[in-house]
C-alpha cells in the first residue's frame, strides 16, 4: 500500500520550501544536436551545477534544516565519504552547527580537502565497514549528534526529489523521466514526486550492469545479494536501501541496466555536445538511451544529471 | 569620431532580431564559490553552449541572413579553418545555401569533420596564406560567392555583440564586462553595445601576453607587427582587424594581458567549479581576474565565455 511508503509527495513539496534558499535552482539544458543524435527530446536537469557539485546538497539540507533546535545544537554525523559527506558539511554550515564526518584513513585527498574546506570535522578510522560504524557509534554516543544517512532516510529521500520537482514544474509535458540508482534515495524521491505531478509519466530507473543489485532487488521484490560492484560509476557502487525498495516497486515503469562502455561513451558525448562536466554516474541514464535499452521516440524526456565531481587529471576515455 | 566606426549600437540590435530564431539564447551561470575565490560577483555568459560550441554562430548568421536573395543564392565562402568555418556552414544551412570552406590540407580531422557534418563544401589547399587566398579568390570568381571574413567585417562584428546584449539585458546592474581579443570581432561588438546600454560600464579587453598584437596595436593607435603568437589559446592567435581597432580605441577602458599558466589555471578552475567545458580562449578573461590584473572588488562583472571546443583526449593541465 502507498501509505506504507517511507515518503509521500507532500514530503518532497515541503522539502522544496525548506531548502530553497540554501541550494541552487539548477539550470535545465537542451541540445538540438543531442536530440537529433538520440532520437528523443531531452531536458537535462543539471545537478552537476548544484552546490558541492551534486544533488546530495538537497537531501542533506532537508535533513539538517528539519531538525529541532535542540537536536541541531548537538550536530550531525555521517560515515559516508563521497558527495554526501561534503553535502552534510555544507548543510551543517548553513545552519551553523557541527558536521562530524567519519572517513576511512585511505579516503582520496580531494574528498578530505572538500569536506575540510566546508568546515566538516573529520574523524579518520580504519578502512572497514565495522571500523566506520564503531567510530560513528562512539561519536554519536559521546556528542549526541544525529546520524544523517546518505540515502536510506525519509528526509534525505524527500530532499533529493526536489530536483525532479523543479524540472517537471519548469518544463511542461514531460513524458518520461530517467535517473540513476545507487542507494536509491534520488530515485525514490524522483519517483514519488513525478508520479504525483504527472500521473501518466514513464518513470525509468537506470543502473550499471556491473553494479545491478538494485535492479535485481527490484525485480525480486526483496533486497538481494548481488556480485560486488565493478563499475566506473563510483557513485552507484552502494547497495539499495530497504526504505527505497518499496517506493521503487510502487512507482517505477521500467528498470534498465547499461554497459560500462556505454557509460563512458555517454559521458564523453555529454561533455562534447552539452559542454558540461558530468561524472560517470550522471551518464548512466544517457547511456540507456544511447544503447537503445529504452524506446523514447518522440517523447519529451527528462534526465537528472546527478553530479560533476571528477578527477580532471584522469578521464575514463583516456585510460581505455 | 564615433561616426567613423564600422558599426553602431543599432547594428547589434538589428542583428539580435535577425538571428534570434537560429541561435541559442545561452544561459548565464553564477557560482557562490567562484565569487568568494575571485572577490567579485561574476556572471558567465556561456557561449560554449552556443550552436557549434562558440559565439561565432552569431556573427556568421547575421552576415548570411542579411544577404539579398540574389547574393545568397550564389553562396558564401570563407578561408578560416576554426570555429568560424563551422559557424558559416551552419548559417548557410539555416538559409539553405552553399557554404564554400577553403581549408589547408593539414587542418585537424575534427575540424574537417565538423564542417562536413554541417554540410559545408570543403576545398583543400596548401597550408600557406597565399594558397588560401588564391584558392578563395578563384572560387569567388567562379561561383560568385560572397566572402564572409571571420572578424574584420561589420555584419560579423554586430552579430558577435548580441551575446553581450543578452547578458546586459538579463542581468541588471553589471559594472564591468570582460572578453578576450583575437581578431577583435567579439570585442568590438561587445564594446559597442555595452557602452550604449550601460554608459558607465567598465569595458575590459583581455589577451594572452604571448599573443599580444591587439594590445600593442590598441596602445599605439595603429596596427603593429608583434612577435608570432605562442599561446595555448588557439582562438586568439589571429591578428587584430583594421575595422576593429578604432572601435576598441573608442570604447575600451582597459586592456590587460595574462600569462599562459594563468590561462591554464583559470580554465581548470572553471571546469572544476562551474562544471562546464570551456576552451583556453574562454579562460583568458578569468585569468585576468585570477592574476589580479584588474581590480573588480565589489563589482558585478560579466564575462563572455567564448567557446567550448577542445580536444578531450589532450587537456592542457595534463601536458604540463
């Protein structure tokens, strides 16, 4: 039943009002040449131009801004090391509270620097899941900080849905919307608001073939163990959250997976034609169209480009 | 006297009306982080997202669309091999006429492919200026085609000015505007319309130190011979046009040059923070701010980002 789902459309709508002054209303880009090449009319929601370079700023702000003053005063905490860590540091700074970020001691220097620049308080731990969780638990106990998980959390999911909400409000008559799935927070928020605003819209989830746990779980109707992820789309190596799965089951029309080579080709195509920097995860829905895994002929198609944080010294097409 | 200048503000205003249905109204991007880093409030006019990936689509369309039906029927011609060649091929296609492009036989394969994709009729010649001009002259004689020069032409200059016009109309209260100078067509169009729309605006030209012929000519008040250009900003290796110089003399407040390393640093900074792909020429005005060659503290500063056509296999910071 829809009433059992972790979030409802109203949660996304309230999130949009809550976060609007702290996040960017990102542009929607189009390209006549890409439309010709791909045979569908594409509208790209550019979350690569979001603050901290990824949609994660939305969910983190929603979770932080919704805390009671008492809870907020004790700070927030996460043990993600990717874009969510930077997003949480920024959101905490927006509210002038502490962000405690637990990171493995082998985290990339760029990610450490990014969290530090945003004022995050970094605690290093050994690079195992157990060490992360133990370090986080000890700090939560000691400081009374609130855990903000990267995706398996209703406030985070609702915040991520605001990107699709802006897209659907700005561009009339969207027939289909595509986004990538990692932990499922973005896809859950997107599906929830898209089904509400445009009941007949096609909602299509996309994932790398080589990190297809969410696809398998969606098809099975229960979280399943999949092979370890082995994809260039580093943002999508996480496993699907149990709060996200029922929402994907309730709202998705289709779920397609894509090859690694199509991800790289799609990423390069977007750089060359749209002239924007996107990370491999962002290219996954574009790859689904490029590989003809979906039929969107004559449709008006929205795509959430999730982020643009890449190492400009090492681009994927240069290592092939 | 202003009345001796090759173009007047009305020419830019008429160009805007003439070309509007054929070119993109490109977005204006901003970044809180870049504003903090550079100490001025920046508004980036993204001509890298223009059709063919550069502002050149504007001038070429203005020149082609203004031709009489009789002249247009005999086609247009150029012997530039850069973005202007692709722009002219596109503009000719917009009017369903022939574009004759004279190119040296050693032109990069990507530029040849781009002109061909747009339906341009390519005539190869030996890679010397004499051979280009002789080949072009013979074709003009034979076909009766109209020459559309890349920058030393009033219709082209007026068309290029429409980018600044859109920026100044969209963003209120711009205090300063910066653009790069190669042949001077963009800078002349920009200066003409900016001085008219915002009489008190600071108009600042920028050029690589290692391709500073326009700066030297502007300072001397006459076209001067400079050292051969040796800059990564390949779009700015051309020499200033004699029709552009008087306009730059009439309207510029300042003319600053920048180092090669600042161009590469500025280019990378824009890729990393704005998440857009720009070519080295586009980075030159940003480099002027990064190197503190201009004082724009507390100003609202417009920058024309001229284009985004780069070889994604070889990025300048990777070869250092």
